[in-house]
């Protein structure tokens, strides 16, 4: 299933994309797509719904984050060897784990607003892994059984804040709008192998990132197992798994960073695409 939420911020309604690319209204089946919707039992109930009985939404409008009730936005850094190389950093011996605040999450096509004084905001296409059942000290062999599905994430990052301002990475990762998610949450049964997905990111029509999840240093099963050693994961929690090479910071001979008016387009095989326009700091856009 390709689950999604449609509508204005705070008023999204549940939907899904059918095999013909039509958006179907799920409002008669459930009030919203929440963390509780993503448990194995709830997803199995949804699979029994006859999609052909659901109304088609002819003009879907805004696409929101595919599910509500996410408690953790967990991130893995430097998880592609070639991205570590372009960052002039060693390949990590263990996964680098940091967090983005839930407040940074926005829909896949919502505006990205640069924070005040930003001069080094950057892009990162990433595979998002959504947890579907309570997970604690899970083995790598059983880890994928705890995954509800997958999604596209743009881990937008302010490199000056992240690298040059001291402390942890979080201050450069958690700015408002720096976590576009969607357009869909694709359930795990639709993805035969999460380590065989092509991915890309363009800025203003120029392809900067082109990669595949097959080149991850730590695969999805390993990451879910690893993170569950340090904290209990719950349905709706999101782990975004690192980015392939081609970020703006790594462009030679001079880095390229986002500026107002830039348009990012990114996607992952089978998981859909996102498009965001970059804006200068404007609280009116944030609060719209």
C-alpha cells in the first residue's frame, strides 16, 4: 500500500494511491493515518479493504506527511562510504546516530525556509524507515519484521550550524521545514529489498545526487537492530538512513549551497518524488 495524507496543515485526511496512480479517500475507513495505523494488525485490516470501493479524489491538493504521531525522527550520518569521502571524514566503525526534532517535519512539496543568516544550507536525499511494532534489542535477523514501511526524506542541513558552531550536529539539522517526508509511506511488503533502491536529487534541474541504497555501509536491518540497543522504538518512529554522494558541501572546486528560489526535486525508486522551493526566512510561510 502507498499510504498518504491530503489537505491543509493540521486538517489532513487519510488516503492511498492505487495501482493506477489515483488517490483514494480512506476517511470512511479510518479518521487518520497515525502511528497506531502502522502496527501489523492495523495494516492487515487495511489490506482487506477493497480499494475499488474507495472514492477517488480528483484534485488532491497539498500532500502532507504520510502519518501523524511520529515520536522520534532518528538519523544516521555518513552511511555511504563515498559520501564520507566527499566530506573528508573517515568511514565510521559504528553508525553515527543523531536526531532531528519532530517540528522540522513537513510535507514532501512544502516550502523549505532557510533559517535567519543561513549561508550553507544543503540537501540530502535519504531512505526513511518507519517502525511498525515495539522494538527493543531486536536481532538483525528479525529487524525487518518490525518495519512498517519506507518513505523518501530530504535531510536538509545547515552546514555552518552543523559543523562550525560547536557541539553536536543537531543544531544544523533541526531547523523548521528541514525534514520533508513523503509523498507516501510504502508498506514493507511492497519493497522486496530495501538495499536495492535507486535514488536521486536535482537542484534547479541539475542532478547532484545519484546513488543506490546498495552502497550503504550499514544496511536497514543492521540499523534497526543497532538503534534498538540504545532506545525502544515504537510504531511511527522514523529512521532516516544517510545520503549518497553529491551534497552541495562536496561539490568541487567550490561548494554549492541553497539559496532562495532554488527548486529541489528528489526521489527513490518505488517510493515517489518530492519537490521543494527554497525561501528566505519568512515566519508567514512557516505559519501558513
